[in-house]
C-alpha cells in the first residue's frame, strides 16, 4: 500500500530527524558534550535559592552505566539527575489518567487520556525541540493539534490564557516531597492565541510508540517554537483563565525566563542562547529565531 504524504508547512526533510538511538541515548551524548547535568545545570545556572545549589552539588554526577538510564529526560518531579528518572517515572499510573478541562469554557469535562486518544485522529509530526540548556533535536511526535481539544470544550470569550498542570503525587515523586521551595505541581501557560495555533500539539507517542512515562505519558504538550520547558509532561489539568497565570519556572526564576519563552538567539539576559548543539551529530549551529518557526508564529507577537 502506498501512502500519499501531503506537505505541511512544518514538515522537515527526513534527513533532519534525530536518529532514534541517539534520541534514547541522549544522556550519553550530552555527557560526552559536557552537557550531561542538564537538570542540575538548569537549576544551578538559574537564580534559585542556595539550597537548590546545595542539593545539586551533593548529588552524585550522572554515571553512564546506570542500567535503567535508557534515555535522558528532564523531569524535575522525579530527579535532579536524569539517570534516575526513567526508573522513578514507572510509578506513574498512566492506565487511569483523568484529565480535567475547566475554567472559562462552555463545556468543561473530565476525560480519560485513553479516551481522548481514541477520540482524536492521531498524526505524526517531526518538530525541532530545543532546551534552554542548549541541546536540540528533531523528534517525530505522535499526537493531535491542541486546537481540536479546545474546540471540544468551547472557550468563552473571556478566556485569554490556557494553563496546564502536571500531576501532584509526593508519594511517587521524590522532589515533590523534598523540594518545598518549588510551586508544585509543574505548570505552564500560553495565551489562547498560541494554544489554537496549528503548531501547538498534544503528544501521546514518539518514534512510532506510545509515549514512555519518562517522556511525559500519557499526555504532554509540545510547542516547537518555545524552549522545551514549556512542553509540559504528564498533564492532568487544562484550565482556561482570564489573567496570565504564574508558571513553575516563571515563579522559580522570573529574571531568567520570560513568560513567552520563545526560542531566540539571545533570550533576555541569557547569553547562552546564541548557539545550540544537535543531539547525535554534535554539530554546533546558530540558534534560529522561534526555533525556525518564525514564518508561522512571529505574527503572534506583533
Ligand atoms: N512535568 C514536567 N514537564 C516538563 C519538565 C519537567 O521537569 N516536568 N521539564 C521540561 C524541560 S526543561 C524539558 S527540556 C523537556 C524535556 O522533555 P524530554 O525529557 O522528553 O526530552 O520537558 C519539559 N517538560
Ligand atoms: Mo529543558
């Protein structure tokens, strides 16, 4: 059987995809590139209280031979060091995962992530993915446009922002027990205009499989023109609100991360953003405005 591929504005040449083994072995790559302590780095270079730094420095460095460290993953609920995350994240009960959609909508509802997956036609989209720490890749995500979910619940005209929250379960997430200076649960927010943009994608799978827990199963957001911290994992709540919400990183270090977090060669006061390193090839190249999606999204910010 042949399938006809219709070109979409975000399509990238297949040659640009990050090779799947490089995706799963990111940690090893990042370590070789001197970027291994990505989770720790994010905290250490930010303006968090000193005790965060103390925690970061007291932890053992990530060793590459930890058997369960299949993938690099940034998931602060579970661990400072990515090596531990895939194992710890196994405790997420993704079989039963109600997602609450509430706030300024005509049709609020609670829907099981599995039910949502059935309801939506899933598609594959390869997007550039760029962490504020400087690494970049091109990932074939599987999911559906966020705007399709939004049309299900029908926002009221007073809704101006969409706020996403991750799970809160200190029994399984060590940082939620130990790091009381953070505002748990992890949350992110975007404007409604951003949320209904074609590129905004809710993700349930990656590289042709269902999303691993460490990557934010069963449902995560992917916003390819923004730093990956906005691409919140393991979403349990989506709220439509009038006022701009606080976000997890915004309240931890507002001086460093603005609300938009759009990828820019030089973002605010952070001179580290001029270049990025491609996972796999290790190529260093200039950061692209809006991570290369400027033609599609720049008009949102004029
Ligand atoms: N709930 C939650 N979502 C999160 C994070 C997190 O710590 N918790 N980290 C963010 C950051 S900083 C990055 S770089 C990406 C990493 O996604 P990946 O592990 O799938 O590469 O997830 C983002 N979403
Ligand atoms: Mo990140």
